[in-house]
């Protein structure tokens, strides 16, 4: 499947921002499962690409002059191999056993992981865990914040794809399975979930397998990967800091569609 992506993010501020820096993980890279056909970033100024510690393509946008808004655009086409079940990498998976503040497993998450997986650390056990988390944490936009931890979302039984992913990571790591956060895009025929998405990958049999708790999908047939990390903070598409500006308003517009559908319009 060929996907066409258009992602525009606009930040507006009540007062002038004296200076800002944005860390952008908005550029996918080629892998066993996806091939980038074309891609471009539309930024206020040219920025060179680099690799972060997890192998993600990173752009650092620095604005030293006063400004009242920032517009960031990403668009392109990517070919997805719908038959690819797992991806192989040379880098060690062991760092993804480490808990973070957002993925720390408390006693409730540890007990849930052991019970729902029946202590199995194979793909079948993690698929059962994925379905159980989907039932336990209802999808409810606005019920959590970006800094809500896995334990908090699990206790509240409400969340979004970020919370589903953090809870899965906490459970998988508590079972001794390396697992990582994935940010990217999802082509979805329905409108219930946003096209900008997050899911998990777990290291099984020397390969990374996908687990999309929000949609109960273990095959990433319509998923386009942007970045990976220990949690949301490592892999989120846009993360920044600023001096001044007062209150901030952020508006994001994401469109993901099959490439053939775009051509027919």
C-alpha cells in the first residue's frame, strides 16, 4: 500500500516568543517494512538532518529572533509492505527493558501483565495482553495529559493511543520483554482515531513485532513509522522549548490516504 501524508502543525502565542527550539522527528526512514518514495519538511528556515541515539531522523529548528507563531509542515509518500510481520535491526534491544517515569510498572500493572499473558513472553501471550489492555483502558480523548503515566492511565481506565502504548510497554518490560514506543501515522477508514498515531513494538525471536493496543492490531499493514524511543518523550513528532510567548495555541492537521485515492481527486 502506498500512503500519502500531509501533516501541518501551527503554534500561535499570545505574546512574542524571544527564542525557541523545536526537536522534529517528522521524517520516516527506509526499513524492511516501508520505503520512502518522497518526503519534505516545510520549515521557517533550512535545517540539517541528523540521527538521534535511537536511529531516528532528527531535525532541530532553532529560532533566535522574536516570533509570534511557528508553522511546521511534513508531507510525502511511503510504500508499506503489508506482508511484513516483523523488522530486524542490528542495534541491541536491551536498552528497551528500561522503565521510565511514563512507563514505570506498579504492582497493579505487573499483576495484570502476568495474569493476562499467563506469564507467556511469546507473541501469543503479548497479543492476549494487548486485547486485555484495550478492554481495560477505554479510548477517551481528553481524559489524560501528555505527562500522564502508564500507572495513572491504567488506574483511571481511560486514555488515548499514547496511554495504551505506555501501559503495554510497562507490562511487557515487567515480563522481561524489550519493548519500545513508536510514533507515526495510521491510515484508518473511520474517523474515530486521529491519523497521527502511536503503538508499541516488542522484541521477540530477534525481531521487532508491532502491537497496536488502540486498534487491537498485531500486523502493521497501514502503519507508517516515524520514530521510536523508550516513551512518548523520545519519539513524539514535535517537542520544543521556548522563552516568553505567554499562552500557546497548537493546531495540527493530519491527512493520511492511499496514494491512488489522492491521484484520482
